C-alpha cells in the first residue's frame, strides 16, 4: 500500500506542476501582455506582479514536481492560485455571457488549491527529494 501511495503522490505532484511550469514560461515570452492584463484588473505594480507570477509558477512548480521543499512550494502556489482566482476569474462580476466560463475556471482553480493544500498537509511522499 505504501508504494501505491508514494507513486500516487509522485504522479499527483507531476500533474500539479505541469499546470504551473509552462504557464510561468509562457508569461516570460508574453511579459508585456501579462503585465497589461494585470494592470487591466486595477492591480498595482503590474510588472512586479508579472515577475512574481513567473518566479512562483516556475520555481514552486519545479519544486513540487521534484518534491523539494514541497510543503512550502505547495503553500506558496496555493496562496498564489487563490489570489489569481479571485482577481482574474471573478465570475460574479462579469457579463452574463462570460459567467459560465469564468465560473468553470474559478472552480478548477479552487480544486487545484485543494490539491496543493493536501501536499502542504501531507508532504511529497517518499519518491521525492524531501522523502516524506
């Protein structure tokens, strides 16, 4: 049973990490657009926000995949994802024709936050750098 749990934790970490790592690299190539999108939501210092988003998504995403400092990486991504979800998928504040799509994105992200909080609570598993 332990081997099954460890394998499931490894696969779970990889599946969560591949959500964030490509998104972070994509923001590098589209930095101006990312900063513009952040600014369009009325958030301050959009260039700083874009740089922070890139750093969190890439660094914490890689940490999750390899299982290094997993609990802290998962917590950082959970906080980041929750904040991004509230600001960028506020389905309650968009026109009716956009509400369903934004609500789906919101709920998907809430599910991801739940998975990240589970890794924060229980660690990476034994197939990881953390080995917990």
